[in-house]
C-alpha cells in the first residue's frame, strides 16, 4: 500500500536574486541617469529589450531566421496610435496604460494572418518569405496613406483622459515607469515560456525537426504557435513605442528596423536568454549615441558585426558564460594580462582603421568644410599622404599585434579548457 506525500523543490536562490536585481535596475535607473535624454534612452532600451526577446523566440529558440519582424512591432505601433487618436477624439474609452496591450493584440492578429503562410516552410525558404512579407508591408505603408499616414506618418497626443493618481503620462519619467513595468512583465513571461512544453518542443524543432515529426508533433503547427506568441510580444513593444514617441512613420515597418533586430539579437547572443537583453541595450546606444558621434556609424556597426561573426559567433552572452565557466574553476585571473593585451591591440587597430574611414567619409561628404578632420583629438589632413600613411601604419601594426596576441591567447585558453575537462572527469569519478 503506497503512502501519498508531497515533495517540494527548494527555491532557486540565484534566480530570485537575478530577478530582484533586474527589478531594482528598472526602478532606480532613472534616479541615477536623471537627464531627459537618459530617461528617454532608458525607455527606448525597455522597448528594444521586449522587441529583441520576441525576435529571439524565433531565431534563438526556434531557429527561424526572420527578415520581417518589424512588421509586427510596426503594425502594433500603427494600431496603437490609431486607438490613441480615437481616445483623444472621445470615440473610445481606453486607458493609456492598456494601449500597449492593444498593440500586442494587433501584432498577434497579423502574426496569425501572415504566420500561417510563412511557417509552412522552414530554413532559407522561411527567411525569404518573411523578407517578402516585410517588403510588402513596407510598400503598403507608403501607398495607403489613410491608415499609414504616408511619409509623414501619424502623430497623436498621449496625454488624454483623466489623470489617475496624478499620472497623465505627460512627463517622460511616468512613461518610463509604464515601459519598465511592461518590460519586467514581458521578460518574465517570455522566460516562463522557455520552461513550458511548447518552449521545449520548439527547441527540438530547431535542433532535429525530423525526430520531432517521428514522435508525433507537427513541426509547422509548433512554429506557427511560437510565431504567434512572438508577434504578440512584438506588438506590445510597438504599442509602447507609439506612446513613447507619439508618432509612427513608415520606418517602423521597414527593412532597416528588421535588420536591426536581427543584428543586435545576434550581437547580444541568440543562444542565451539574456543575450537579446544585452542586444536591446546596445541597439539604443548605437542608434541614439553612436549615430551622433560619427556619420559613418553604420559602417562601424557592420565592422563590429563582422568581427563578432569571425571571433565570437555566440555573441556577447557566450563570451560572458565562457568566462564564468573559467572563473568557476579558479583560472580566470590567469587571463587578465592576455585580455588587456587583446584590448589594447584591438583599440590600436580600430584607431588606425577609424582614421581612414573618417577621412574617406570627409572626402565624400564634407569636402566643402576643408581638408582637415578631427579624430580622437588628432588633426588629420584627408589629402596629405602622411595622414594616410600614418593611419595605415597604425592599423597594420595593431592588426599584427592583435593576431600575435590572439595566437598566444588561444594556446593559453586551450590549456585551461583541457584542465577544466580533466577536473570535471576527476570530480565525476571521485
């Protein structure tokens, strides 16, 4: 005769600490960075985090390379801005705090509509279909001005209705905390999704779709369901963006925005859940700050992406996790000299390459301003041979030293990894 009893799993203390720290960062970040620009950037980071995580449900978790994810964030923004206009006209009664959910429902609806077609195929065919859908919607945004507003877009005022507890969403700080609440809830829900049976089976579809078919699952249905959920969260990000900027233009459904989600999700690390969070932060820093520093920021961004693909294809998150593994075995302190040497030589190379890029851009775009270019506190003459020779010399020297340092680092890293594997086997057998 069996006795019924209950068993309880112990709390994952580390997980509670991480989520508590995440909440504290969202709460106190605007107290540390309190300028209007900083608060606006923090709000945009929250929106980008939701968008990149929703995209990673397709790319990282499902292996679905999409070139049209901006369709669902953008259409969520358009529906949200139209609802906001109707609220201001008195035709609808919806609290501003629920507008992002309407954007989410719009993203879900269009994901149901377009996803039924796109998820019928996988791999390269899926990617090409999403690219076609993205171009179709972008073209429609310029053709049907009644809904999309043409090139000027659609603008609205987020300060509508009666204030609730003094909250009007006029000040940026109030909008930030609305976005922070949605960010925390959406991140938590998307993390919870990874622990569900559907979240697990989409990983199996990514890794071995044939075996998933053998055990009785329809891989197209699995991809379709995940596509719909990703569209919902993307729509929420779009609705938050409509409130934040109070204007929606055709750019939000354009290929550049879709490419941005792909680029920064990859740079952050698509194979880890927190990778797109890093990517979302980098996305705002690049689009807002980096673009103000230099006109060639897109070229620099492309070079960064190229080097990440070559040297760290797992993204920043994979670099963090690999070094945490080394730290767990007490060998990380041995690498700090190599890391310092790699950083210095890489900066030397980037300084030389950046000088050449700035001179090329100056000759192409700013010749009317003279021949001199200021770069990193140094005055360069774009038409003098000495400036070009010096830049090339610095770049080649930095690149050569970087490769030499990287060679020695690889040997050191291989020795540490061998030690870790032996240590793991020793612990298993002891």
